[in-house]
């Protein structure tokens, strides 16, 4: 059989695995405490996924979010069995090329809680997400080369003055276009 160089080229190209990454728009929320402002749906309308960092309140909140967009989440300290059955305490996953670790109670750079500190220092993710404190923070931890995000609290329960969310983009190995969204006073 006589094959042309063109045929050989087509064969070699077809054997090369093709990996295509498309950017992911993420809506990050936490500490809803059984209150979900309708504005969340407006702010997350262009998001591909919603990530909830715990303290949903009830399964009704997670059900509403899941009906709107794909949802990843962890349970928080106030969540009952309805949430704990569906969501883990800690979630580690890849989004595009970004290694993500999410838990509800995690602390922040130089003040990580003991239950997560060892994992962060021995096998650091590229993005660490937690909630619980009701304090919005986006901090790069230079020691472990990890971006830390806490979206604050989106619910009405707690001592925070303003309800907040974060929206950002994961594009391959990069996290960018981080936006802090204020939902209004608690």
C-alpha cells in the first residue's frame, strides 16, 4: 500500500491527545444560614458553577442553587443531616488545571485551623476556600503559594454588617477577574 506524506501526517496528528480547557466562571458563596437573597441568582447568572463553603442552613437552599447551576459544596457547623448526607466536610477537586481545597472552618494564612493546617503545608492546593468567619478575605499565601478565599456571609444571621459573595474565573491554571459583590446590609 502506497501512502502519501499527507496520510502519515493525518495519522500522527490523530494520535496526539487533544486537551482543551475552557474557562470556568465561578460564583462563590458561604454562610447563607437558610437565607438566600434573590439577587444571588442575578449575580451568578453568567456563572458555570456555584461553590458553597458551608452553613447552607437547610437542603432547600442547596436545592435552589442546584436547580440554577451545578453546585459543589461542603457542610458547615450549623448544617444538619440533610446537608451532611449530601456534602462532605472537606472537598478537594480540580477545576481546569487548578487544585482546589474547600472546607467550612479553615482559618486563613498564618492562622489555619489545626484540622487543615497539615494538609495545606504538606500538599498545598492552588486555591483554598473556606467560610465560617463571616469575614470576606482574598489573600495570597506566599509560604505555600496558594490563593485563599473566604466569600464572607451571604445570609442574615451573624455579626457581619454587609452580605457578600465572590465571583471569579478559572482559566487553565490561572484564577482571575475576582469580583467582590455586596448584597446589602444584613
